[in-house]
C-alpha cells in the first residue's frame, strides 16, 4: 500500500479524517458547556471569521507579525554577520547574548509594556526582539563556518568587500541562516498571539481571549482553529519560498532527484 | 602557532568577554539615568541587581523556582513518554509514519499558547494548564528527533545483526538504541528549553504560581526592579538547565561512544 | 621579456620554537607566453608558494613582481585555478553565473560579460551546460568551468594549483590537452603546480623542480619536445622518457632528503628549528 501514490495519500488522510469524524460524532448531541457540538464551532467560524473579522483582526495581526519578523530577520542577519566576521566581537558579545537568549521570549512582553506601553509599536518590538535570537545565533554560526577557500576565490578575483559579503559570504551561510529564520517564525507567531492577549483592541489573540472571557466556548474553539490555520499557512509559505531559494543547497548535497 | 600568539589568544579569551559584560552593565546602568530609557519604568542595573540580591534570601523566589521547576520536570516526563515511543515507532515503520505525518505536520505549527484560552475556559486557572501547555510544546521536537534517530540507523548494521541471529530485543539494544541516543539527547535539550519557556509563559499569562506569576505580580504592582530581577532569575534558571543538560549529555555520549568502541570488538 | 619574477621568496609559519619554514629561498622567473610546471615532493610547500605568488599570502621575505609591479595583493592580470573545484565554484550560481562573477566585480557590462563567458565556455567545451549548476556536473566538467571562469577574466597569467589532481586519469588526459589548446588560443602565460611528473613534462616548456621543505629550486629543466604535443606520440618519444626519468629521480632524491632531514631533527635532542608542524600543514 505504501508503494502507490494514492495508497500513501489514503494512509496520510486516515488519521485526520478519523479524528474529525470522532470529534463530530462525540460532540453532536452534546449539551456540555465545555464541549459544544462541532457544528456550532463551524457556525462560529463561518459567522465571525468568514469574512467579518478578517480585516478587523486577521489583517492587523499579520501586519504586526510581518513587521516584527522582518525586523528580527534584518537585525539578526546584520548583527550576526558583523559578529560572525570578527572573532573579537564574538568573544566580547558572547556572554551577553547567551544570557539574553536564555530569557523566555514571552517575558520580554512585560519589558515592552512597561517601557513602551500597549500600542502597536510596542507589540512589534516584542515580536522583533524575541524572534531575533535564532536568526542572530544561526547567522553567526553560518558566517563563521564559511569555507575559507571560497573567500580565497573571492580575493583572487578581486571582489570588493561589498560583493564578498553579499555574493559569497551570505549565500554560503544561507543554509544555516534559513534554519534560524524558520525557528524565528514560530517564535514570532507565539509572541504575536501573547502580545495580543495583553491590553489589545484587535488581533487574533485578542479575539480568542475575548471569546474565552465571554464564555463563548464555540467562539474560543473557532479562534484557536483560525490561529492554527494561520500558523500552518505561514509555515507552508515559508517552506515554499525556502524550497525555491535553497534548491541549490539540496542539489549540492545530492538530495535532489534529477 | 607560536607561544606569543597562544598567550595573546588566551588573554583575549578572558578580557574580551569581561569587557563585553562590563559594557552591557554600564549601558543598563546609564540608559535610565541619562533618560535614554524612561527612569520610572526601567530601573538602572544597580537597582535591579540589588533587588535580585534581596530576592536570593527571599523564600518567594525559591518557592517560585520550585513551582516552575516541578511543573517543568513533570511536563518533560510526559513529553518523553509520548514522544519517544511514538517517534521511534514512526521512524521505524513506513506505514506508521504515513499515518501520522499529516496530523503531526498540521499540529506542529500551531502555537501551543493559542490553546491557553480553551484550557482556561474549561479548567480555570489551574497549575495543570502550564504542564499541559509545556508537554504539548516539548513533545514535537523530541518526537522528530526520535524519528530521525531511528531512521538513521545503519541498515547494513541491522542486516548484519539479523544475519548473525540476534533476536529483536537484542538488535534493539545493541544496534538501534546506541544509534538513537545522540538524537534523543539533542531532542531532550531542545524540548527542555521549549518546556521551560512554556511553563513560565503559562504562569505569566494565566497567573498560576511560579516565576512567571512573580513577574506579573511585580509588574502590576509597579515594582519594576523586582520585575526585572525575576526576569533575570528566569534567564539564569534557563541557562542553568541548559548547561546541566549539556554536561549530562556529554557524560552520556562519552559513555556511549566508548561502549560502542567496545561493542565493535565483541 | 619577463612577466613574473620571484626573487628569494621565503615563507615561515609561526615563530620561535614552533616555527616551520615551508619555503626556504625560491627564485624563478616566467617569460610571457611560457608554460611552466613546478614539481616537488609531497608537502614541500608548493601550495604555499602558489598562494604567495597569487598575492593571497604575504611572504616572510623576498619579492614577487608581475610586469615589474610588486605583488602584494591579487593582481588584476592574474587568475587562479584551485585544486578543489567543488570548493571553489559557487554552488548557488549556475555555470554562467560562476564564470561571469569576477567580470561583474570588475565592472564589465552585461552584454560583454555574457560574450566573454560564451567564448570561454565554448573554448572549454561547456557551451551546452552553461545553465547547469556545478553539482550537476562531473568533476572534469567542474574543473573546466573553473578554467572558463579564469579565462573569461582575461588574465595575462594563469596560476594553477594541482588542477587535475582530483580527476581520473582519462579525464586528466582530456583536461591536459584542453589546457594546451586554451594556452595557444588565448595566448596566455601559465604557471602550473603539480605532483604528476608525466603531466609536468607533457605540458611544459620548462619544469622547475623544488626540494622538500624548506623549499628551494633545485633545477630548472627546459623541455625540448616538439609542439603540438600528443598524448600518445609525445609520450612514446625517448626524449620524453629521459626527461621523465630525470625529473622522477630528482623528485625522489628531494623526497628522500626531506625524510632524512625530518628523521634527524626528530631524533636530535635540542633541535633549533624543529619541524613541529608537520609538512602536510604547509602544502
């Protein structure tokens, strides 16, 4: 059964389909407050999330997420390159970075709230500050691990330092950097949600919290499902971009079926 | 490498990190005093340090540490019990892997913190919420590491063992398990870090006992030096857990590596 | 007319008791249009020397000059082909991308870049593979791409560090002939370091023999074999065999001497300049 494509697809779908069916059957006649019928959850999804709350909550959430993530990526790669290129700078910054990265990212939230308030900028700062670490550390690793022969090639053909960094160093470090960017994605998502659960007026996290506080169980489930879908789509999007941009890396390691 | 160069590198290895720390401390001390950061909400380093020093004798800190660590330990146990068997099963069976792939790939990107509202709704603000949260988050990295570890076992070694008549359990013990152990230790370290973060997050967001809640209490009460002291304490705890696991990993793998060396001669 | 002039080059790594002198005293010159091969025993510092000539490594003493200009950093008129093509071609660029990158850095405009690349790729026989990636090509083809990259750069002199060491014998023969073809067609000077004695005699106008570390030039041998060379005809000639035997004997003697030196220094209780770092570190 594992040999045919159709067979593999069926196997993969068995468990998810079964879970959904079980959920539906066990909840359909339910009068329990905590376990509403799946049909109610779907209703809530349809009414609220398709399409009313998309502009009011989904869009601002994704906007903050994107802004924070891009900031984290830029800062992480920029600083990481500088630190990776200079062994002295690396030694000097190591204890501080090791300590700062050990702080659970959600605990950056009190720092931001207390210092910068509850506004949009504060949230974006938290997302950026918290998700920067995987990018920074992986960039440092990646830059340090660049094959010195590649740099010899760059020098022998008289590449200026700008080209050396942009066209040799960063591409060579990009496999490691990509790993960091992927981890940062999950962290940014978590921070986006948590930051919206504290003194927010819109957003995915806000909506789910609101549903919970008004004891709207179906709405809470619905909100969680939406968050899950957003997480899934964002990850798939990242994977799609990565598989295009990093195709050369899989090829170089002999992992492409050509 | 000449002796002079070696000496210079040794001094640099001590002086430069110290310099870095000194600069950071100076920055945290001066920024609020010079108004770069708001003085009322961001205390200078000396005040934070003072609050932290005061906490060390305070039973509140150690009680909170105990709450956080015990929840963390519990969630790790659950995560191991779920992730290791499931991951190894998925790694060794194509059918098993296919059955679970989609479900796991779907569940994996869901931020576990998104489940907080549901858990709070159903169970109220109980400590078990943070254990549930941490278990969920810690399961996935360990699961994947277990999967990769089993899948990575040298098939030639397995065949050889079978050809020599080693039974299933013997094969598992001598071939599969030693190969998986490095993956498991890596997975444990990653999971431990994730679990600690989620425990503290749960404490902060939901308000259950532990370091996270101490941060919340200090924040609401405006005692910002205490708040940062607790944040620093959490960072130190995280560092400590990670270092302890690194040391343990080195010992386990050292033992494992030498045992493998012996195994080759048997 | 002189093109490349090397005067009393020496290179010592480290200092004090851990010092290792890879190059003792090397002087040689290369005339424009020559094809010179440098041979020596393993670990004699051939790669160190090449890196000094290429401006990638500052010598401890001595001077290198190209067209009467001192070489302190990689000169524009020089291109290098490294031994390990898998670590010198960029895996994220296709062949054309790799070949045109140095031209881009030099500020050459796109149409001209593509034209130069096209000529170079045609010369090495890679025209149909221009849009493939290095990891899609065989070892021999990858080294051709590296050669094309050097050619498109339009250097006056090409330095090659054991360029055919990592390919099989058949591919090596093809690449040697390709090199000869390219040498006449593009009218460049070539300095090639190799440990393959047959290759050195087959390709060269002159063979320069190095001793073991600390390396010095023991001999400079003119190769009088007729051109164009042919893998079968030339290698059948008695002169080829004589030259080859001569070079082989010299390299073997140098290698034996190096081993004797290493052994005597290891057994000497207070060696002044001990070979603490192994010879392999230099090459």
